C-alpha cells in the first residue's frame, strides 16, 4: 500500500515544488527526510520516481501551518531536496517559493482573503527565524493567479506578489556583517560576507578570472571554478560562525561584476554547485543591501541605484529590488527591501509514497513540531 499525502504543486517565482500542510506530514525529522526524498524521487539525476524537476531550482518543498506567533499569519519551513544526493537541507529560506505561500494559505483556509482586493500575509520562516510580508492580489476576496506581472526567467504573465524582506537581517547569524568586516581576504580574494535573508559571500568575478557575464552553461562547465567557489563558501561559513557548511547550501556564493545593460550590478548566483538560471530572491536581498553599504565588494563594482531600486543583471534578465536604508556603519538599518514575484498553481491532489517509508501515523501538529 502507498501513503497518500495532500499537496499542491506550485511554480513559485523561478522555482517549483510541492507545498504541504505540516499536519499532513510526519513529526519525526528522520522519517520526514525519507518521506520527502521518496516524494521528490531523490537521489536520482532525473528524479524519475518522484515529482521533483531534476534540478535544484525545481526540487524544493515548502511546509506550512497556521501560526500562533503574535502578528504572524503562517509559519513556513523550507526544504531543499538535492536531485543527486540523499541530502535534505533545512538550512536556508527560498524567496521564490515563498511567493506561493500566501495563495496556498488562503486556499487551505489558514488565511482569509481581504475583500479590498489586496491581502497582506505575514510569514514567519523557521529556517531563518525571520519575518517576511507579502501582498497578494485577491479580487472579490479570492485568490487569483491571472495577471499582467512578468518576471524574467518565467514565460507569460501572472498576478503580482509583492514581497518585503526588511525583517530578515541576520537570518542565520543574527548579524548584518557576521565577521564584523565590510571586506576580508579568503583564498587571496577580497570578499564581503553579509547576512540578509540568507548568508552570502560576494566575490568579484575578475578575482577568479571571469568577466561575470558568462552564461550558466559556461560557468557550470568550469569545474575548477565551482570547486574554488565552494572552498571560499565553506571558509566563509566558518568565519561567519555557522560551523562546517560543506553539506549545506549556505552561505551562498555570488560572483559580482559591473553591469552591462543599464542595471546596478551583475551577479551570478551559485546554488551552490552550479549557477542559478536566474537569481535567488534571498541572494538578491543580501546583494542589494551590500550595494547600499559603502566599502563592500558590491560597492566597488556597482553602477547607479536609480529611484531607490537596485537592478541585478542575471543570466536570464534582471531583478529589481526596492531598497530603503538609514544610517551608516554601526547605525546602518535596512528599512525596506521588496521585489515583485509571481506564482501559479500547477497541480492539486496527493503525493503517494511507499507505505513502508511512512504509514501516515504520528503526524506533526505544526511547523514548530517538525523544526
């Protein structure tokens, strides 16, 4: 017999994966790991025996429950499933998948849509102990997926989802600059270690022999580069107080360079063993914040910030982050960090897994029960 688990498959931003209610999943983390690997079809490069999309961007899971925290609507636990390995990673957040959480919560009855036509959902991310707010289009008090908003890396248009990450400074380390430095040397290269929405290490592309404008395919083929970036990333994790990050996706390494097409900065975001086809939302928040701080590696290569927006040029186009800050140095504050995303519900039903892996008993009560 197989165990049927209710799920909705979403395209969230430029990512894709199933969303589950915590109450429909096992309480035990070890059992949950096995359930999610079976559901997604890992480890297998094509994830042929599961619903995974055969690459890291389309092999993501979001777990949701109604929150009991003050001024919070829903809790969210993000899980990265690796197609090629049995690693189940709970270390980071995913801003792209986060765009699907509001619609999912409304459809599942966790949040009531506002009759005004727009609904704000306050989301607590357990992975990073941080609060993100999203504003959805809800005409007539209902979720809509149809709209005119477009994002690079996704065909067509859909309803706008506006996200604000101002409450994510120090997502894993509790510090904006975890090492206390705007720049430092790792492997003979000046880098910036920063933590907004996700811990990240910003690496000038020229320092590793790249222009920073290479395609994803060109960068993915450079195995020596990926090995070197991973070494820098792991060392940065140690310096940021995160311990051994060898088997984690954080800190996130990004190659940065001057823009070519009128944007603010160019970035190649690694996830972490290949280049992101577009750009992670969380990485964009860290990079945009670094652009607002004098003395970072981002400030060294960036162009102009126009009308309070940092425009990041990535392999599939651009991503625009509205940013507002105050103060400098130790008094620096991130007041607003927002961007537009879209999402679409792709499939609703059940994910089926072998009953020998989990028989459906000992279910979690909430995301906190799992985390």
